[in-house]
C-alpha cells in the first residue's frame, strides 16, 4: 500500500472503532460545576455527547465515565444538543471494553 493510499484511507475513515452506548456521565466546563449528560457513542479516542449545556468548538471539558476519574476532552464539533469530543489522552482499551460491556445499546 502506498503512502497516498494510507493518507486517503485515513481521511475517509474514523481513527478508532466506535461503539453505540447509552452512558449517563457527569461533565463540566473549566471552572464550572458538574452537570448530567449522556454519551451515545464511544471509542478509545473520543465520544458523542448529548447535553443541554451549550458547548463551543475548540473548548475543553471534563467527562466522568461511571466508576472512573474525570478525563479531559476537546470539543471538535457541535450540532443542536450534541457534540463530538476527543479525549486528550486515549482511553486504555481495557477501560473501553469494561464501559462498553456495561452500557452497550442493542
């Protein structure tokens, strides 16, 4: 496979496999208090957040998955009451497996 094929492939595919989940999480923006939200898909690199709190592209937030410490993430996109976020540091695959097993949809 050529370098060109690798680059094109990575532009058209996700960085990591995503899992459809329904996870109640706590989220907070820097300097604010925690609020309840929901994650509807999750990967080692990021998640789709459903929330009624206004988030801005480029802003940082903290998300607390059930049973784990808060993790820093960056807002990549927003649309209505959803936001796509990337973890500052990827989740360990064992953490992803555990969380998905407990909260996987369908």
